[in-house]
C-alpha cells in the first residue's frame, strides 16, 4: 500500500474513532491525491473533516484557495466547497426521506429502511457519510399502495412503464431534489442465476423486523442479523459485478460492532459459506480490523486468509466500481460465477463482454422485458454505443476490459468463489494460502 492509500485509511480510522491523526506531512500533490481517492470512495466530507486541522493539509487547502482566487476561476469549487456541498445535499436528502417515511406511516404503510440511514447513524458525525440513495423493503402484496404513495409525494419511477406488481425492485427519483429511492419487494434479483438462493435467507425478514430512530423519526428496519447478512451479501454482489469501496467495509464492521450482542455470527458465517463468500467476508473483516481497528467477530477469526488481493481491488474500485472498464468487465466475472454454479464450461470472455444475457441487458434496454426476442438488437445497440463513445471510455479499450475481467476472475478463484481451474491466468500476487478453517 502506498503513502496516499495509507493516509486515506489512517484518516478514515481516526474519523470513526474521533481521534486526531498524526500529520503525514504530505505535499500539495499528495493531498490532492488523498482527497481524490476519498471522493472516489464517497467519503470526502468524513476524510476532509478529519484532515483539515493537520498543518500540512491546512496549508494545502489555503494554497488551493489562493490559487483559485488568483486565477479568477471562482466557479470551480475547491475541496472544502465540494465537501460542504455533499453535506448540504445529504441534509436535504435525509430530511426528504424522513418526511416520506412519515407520510407512509400516515397511510398505514411500514417499510423497512436499509443501509444508508441506519449505517450513517453508526458514524460519530452521520451526515458526513454520504449516501446516493435510500433503500426500502416492502411486502409484495402492498406494492401498488407504496407506488401510489411515492407518486403522491412527488417521486417518479425511473422507468415510466414499470409495473409495480411485476417488478421486484423499482427506482424512483424526485425532480429538483436529491431524494432517490430504491423500493424492494425482494433483496436480490430472483431472475439472476448468479444470486439464486440469496433471497431465501431473508424469507420472513419483514416479520422479524425491528425499529431504529433516525433523528426524531422511528422507523422499521431489518433485524440486526438479517441486516448484517444483507450488508455482506450486498457487498459480495458488487464485488461480483465490478467492485466495491472502503465505505462498505466501514459500514459492515461498524454495524457488526454496534449490534454484536444481537447477532449470531456463526450463523452469519454459515450463510456466507453456503454462498461461497466465507473467505470473502472474512477478508473484509480482516481489512476492517487491520486498517480501522474494529475487531473481527470471533467465528470469522477462525479462518486464515490473505487480504492483500481484495484490498488492492477495493482501492482500485472506488465506491461501486463505476469506472467504464470495470463496468464492462462485470459481464466476465458474472459469467464466470454463472458457469461455476451451472457447471458449464467457460463460454469465452470476449463473448461475455460483447453478448451478455438478456437478464444483464434489461436494465439498460427496458424493451427486453417485454420483447426478449429483440436481444440481438440490444447487442447491436450496445456495441455501436461502446464504439462511438471514446470520451466516456477514455484511454481504455475492449482489450483493457478483457484484461481487468481476467484479473478479477483470478480474484474470484483466489477467494474460493469459483473453481481455480476456471481462472486461466496467474494473478500478479505472490503465492499465498487461499484460506482454510482451523476447525
């Protein structure tokens, strides 16, 4: 790990513990890199709040402000302004969300809030931990009632033709507002072969619900054991797609510590191992223990695993692996897991990049939901779009996408998610034990 990454983790650890970190004495260019990394992981307000009192960072921020004024570029936000804007947005988003919850309660609707508001509450300064959206779990039979209530509140579905009775998940946004809602009838895509069986762990979760107080609003949420398993499997889902970042590591570890007396960690580990993510989840916990100072739950401590490969992937990913090369490489990793689960031989990585299945394409080409026979049309549109957007793709190419996909398939094999023989090339990591239980 380089000095930029080490400083990032040290600041995150100090922010969580409310400690004052030691000044690393970085140069202006190095502080710029630390804050860019923090922004990529959607942790800029939290990191900058912790760092701004350090002499070398304060000097960098003053110099940045001076350069901005001297250049006359008043419209270009500096790092402090960017962080403040994110906090202001989070304040508005949370207030909008809480008002929505109150409206739903008035209508006799009791959704379960997940991730964002609950995880934010675990941080010493909750509003410094930004969220992109807010997730609600609802009973399937009340989908139409929730849909009508959200429309009444001014929210609009991203897909105007969505059928609330058929869709397992619906995304809504509110115009001229930061509020973005994901409404779930199920927590994982029931049509995806990759996540088959994941939902089973949450059957009855609505009946097991508990409550949490956010500001002065009491709302329903998943029971602690259900919530923790969802956080882990949600991280695993992003890992299989294109990656996840440090904020998710912090969320999982902070939640585990806060609710440790109410969670059967042995049962959580068993559920993870049934889905081939026991080593993965252990590596997440070990990263949290090493770099955030949050102890690993005892059952996970019994598994020996090397964390460096996952840590490198986390640092390269940012929040959800949104870089264009990683997004396109997701078809390779998901295809490898699907082949593993079905017992199929590898279908070819280039084919997975250029010709993903309808289940993967439907999110970007809604017409496939009603007309799956038009999948070849969607393939053609996707390839043409990919070739016509060099600015979006940047310096990367299909060759780079294949390379990243191959490396990440190796990572899946390293953590026991797929069989080693499905990973044809060798990772650029030293030879290490893949992780074995001591029992």
